[in-house]
C-alpha cells in the first residue's frame, strides 16, 4: 500500500474520531 494513501486514510480516521468525540461532548452538554 502506498504510504501517502495510508497517511491520508489515517488522518481521515483521526479527524472522524475527533469530530465524533466533540459532537458527543456537545450533545451531552445540551442534554444535561
């Protein structure tokens, strides 16, 4: 697998996880 492709996929995964985590915190703050 190309290192560039692997790097882009890894970065996309990190951004997705960060987005999900921040959205979850924001929703919990709105509920409570």
